[in-house]
């Protein structure tokens, strides 16, 4: 999706204030990046195929720069998008933590690109909540490379974004209530669940988790996502992109293969690291890589991935615990039978892990739509869910209208059990 008519409204303004900052979550700067009327928000959503019925207010977007840490614990900075409803009210705002999906181009991140990464934040803000949408490490205006699918650093960067958002919202005259609703898509679905766990365990006393509603997260890399890359459940194009991105990022954190020639065939071994330096678009990356994972990897490494052990298995399992806990707030999981990027088995695995801890999480299956289709159908439903869960004082401010023709299924316990059995075969 291009910038289009929204480009003019999204021109950056001077930073509102610079801050000396030395601790995690300290705010470094705030810069206004967008202003949209309700009709502009509605048009933006409609152009992407998203129901805009829940739009009530205009929005104002700000790029936040803040202090956080690298996967190794060193000090660094990161950026993210704060969106506030332009509603003329002076009440304290609930906060939505909205974590985005896979992005290889840093300029596509929510705080920079007026593109798909802003669809969900704008819709949630237009319904009357503040939204914190972290770019993660190494995306947006943050330094370094992105540690793709490293859950721990994604959570630390997202938690520090919430802290910086609290300061920025107060300075912008829109203080927060402390209530947090968590959502996210794809990579961000996994991050949302892990961030929710951190908040529920008291990671920051200023924030109270109220609900979780992630969409199509890769919650089970070892037993679902990785096998699906080899058995046809993941389409070839997405498989190549995800595999190249995951391997190069994880190799910087774990001893997976050392030299790229130990994992990638030539000529891809010579170019794959440069391609995934966050300065190339998805189209550029895919144009330089082969059509299938099998063509991209050496026969030996291709075989290792199908029977992982050692550091390779550890890299998968280290990031497979985002659903392995018992939330004490409502949780609804969104997915789609037709998703060939992050197959439904991931979500069913998440539901199974939660159930093992005594937590029932309804699974909403959006049917035979693709990965992005699952996102587009789910986001308006999640807004309505959060509206319904808000306290009386808050919910009175949110729209309650529901459009006709919202087709999806909520799987009951029997269906989930049957689907799990299929997914495990």
C-alpha cells in the first residue's frame, strides 16, 4: 500500500521535546508524524479492505525514540509509533499495545511508513484508545540489525516502549489509565502473548494487563511452523523469506552455522546477509533468492532443519514459550484455516498450551482467507472485543455498532480438539 493522499498529512514536524535519558524506557524524543480526520482514517482502512465501522475519532501519530537494551543487554535506542485519538476529550486513556508482523525493510515500520503497519494502530486509536506500536530493535529509526524472532528482545523493546509512551502521553496532555490491551499480528502475535506474560508477572507496576487478542502468531516454531515449511502448509515465497530472515538473524544470537556457506547454497551465501540488512525491500530480497527453501539451502543444512537438534533446536524452543502460562485476563486467539504463512496449527498449539495451565482461550477461525486476510478480518473484531471488555466509564465512550456480514467461526472445545489432532499428524 502506498502513501497516497495520506503523505501530505504525514509530513514530519519538529520534535516536541528532547530528553536527557539514561535508563530503560526513558523517553529521548517525540516527533509528530501524522494527523488524520475520521473520514481520512476510514478511507485509509477501506483502501486496505478493512471494515471501518468502528472509526469514531481522528488520530494523531508521533514517533517516539526511547532507551532500551540489545539482546546482549547493552544500551541502545529504539523507536515506535504512539497514536492518540483526536477526540477533544481530556479523560485518561486506556492503552493498546499493538505489535507488528514481519518486516525486512526498516522504513516500513509503524513509526516511519504510512502503510500497513499503521492500519491497526489507527483503527484502535480512532475507537478512543492510545496505541503504542513498537518498531522493535533495528527497525524504524533504531540502530543496528533487527534480531528477527528473538522473543526476549522484542518483549524488552516493547515493554520499554510502553514506559516511554506513558511519559510522552502525559507530556502531550493525554495521560494513561494504566490499563493495557494487548494485540499483534504474525510475529507480533507471538510478541503480544509474551509481552502479556511479562506484564502479568509485574514487569512494570504502572501497567495492568486487561486482555489479549493476537492474530496468527508463530507460537510453535519447533512443532508447527518449521515442519509446515517442509510439508506444503507454508507457501514457497513466504517460506523462503521467513527462513532466510530467521536463519541470518538467529545465527547472530546462536551458533547455528557460522559461515553462510555452511547453510546457504551459492550464489545465495554471498548475498543473503546483505539482503537482510533492513535496507532492502521485501521485493528486492525475494528477487535475489530462489523460489524454494530447498533451492536456497545446502542439502546437509536442509536435512538438519527437518530434524533439528543442538543449537538449532534451542533457537526454536527459546521462542516457543509465549503461550506457556496462565493469563488471568480474557484471551481470544484469531487465525484462519486458509493461512499459508503461519498455519492454524500454531494457534491451536497456543490454545493447547494455555489449556494445560487451566486457561480456556476461544479460537476465532476466519476461514479460507490468507495470512493478511486473517489480519484484515480480525482487527475490527478485536476493537469490538476491547470495547466490550472496557469498564463502564470507558465503554460508554466507544462505539458499539456492529456491521452486517461479519463471517467467522469461534471453534468450540470439540472442534479445537479435532483440529489439534489433524495439525499434529
